[in-house]
């Protein structure tokens, strides 16, 4: 692998902890419809596959008639589009990305989050200017774990491969399907044991990421 290589990041559960905002938006919609709210832990376990899968899981968990699915998603998106109040960037993300850019790496995003909320979040946290490419959940017909979104991200950077950094089953299996080396952030939203996910290395603090990337280049 050439060095410095492109590095593509997942967003929710990898760079940002957005589950509290997603949880708040979900429960606002549920309350409007007279449905008992879900816990933060339950909603967090539904995150990763995009808005449509999120609501498929919520509908199954609450017994809502699926005929209301489109209306529920529309009500959710009206709140979710600019929901930033409860979202936080994980510690040391800004510093790590700054070090990677200084080392010559081009960075990008490959997320199942829709493009509208993705752009709002990147701008809100001052990350947008670091990203040379953004592929969102509505950029292509396919979503992760399908390899197409990640392939498109690398294609837009003019490279056939690089590194992918994510936190979930969707990310691990997407990287394996491309295939590209995958670095697993263990502090995110996965529901599967680290040992059961394909990955080159794992880390729980973004302070470690630049060193992991540098070690791969040496290896």
C-alpha cells in the first residue's frame, strides 16, 4: 500500500457520538404518535444501517403498523436534519485528523447517514474542510456493508484503495468486501465482539490512530 494513503472514516459511532441526538429525535416522533419511548441503549443498538433500517427496527420493536413507516421517517428527518445539540466528537478526533493531514493523508467520509445531516454535522464540528470526499447513505443506491459506497469514496480520491476506519459490523464487512485494510474503533456502536469482526487493528482512543497508520506504512 502506498504511503501516505487515503483514509476514509465512518461518521456515527466513529468520529462522533450522535446516538443521544438520534435517540431524542426518535422519541419525539414516538411520543407524537402515542408510543412509549425507547431507551438510549435500545436506539443505539439500531444505529449503523441508515435511517430506513433504523425505523424498520423501531417499528419491529414497538409494534407500530408498518403502513406508517414513510410518515414516521419524514417526521424523524424533519428533526434529524440539523440535530447537533446532544452530539459530541469523540476525544482526540480533531488532533488525530490534523496529524494525519499533516502527514500527507487525504481524508474522507463514507457513512450510511443521509447527506443533509452529514454536511450539517461536519460543518458544526469544523471537520468539513478536512474531508476531500463525502459519500453518504443517499449518495448511491447501495449502503454499507455493500462495498459500492467505499469504492466510490476511493474512486473520487483517484485511488483504488487505502484505509477504512469505522466502528461497526457494517464498516468491517464493507471493508472486507472491497477489500481494504480496516481499523476498528472499539468505542462505537457495534453489537458484535471485536474478535468476531474482520479488522487489521483495533483502538479505543484516537490518540493512537496516527501511530497505527504510521506503523502500517513501516510494515
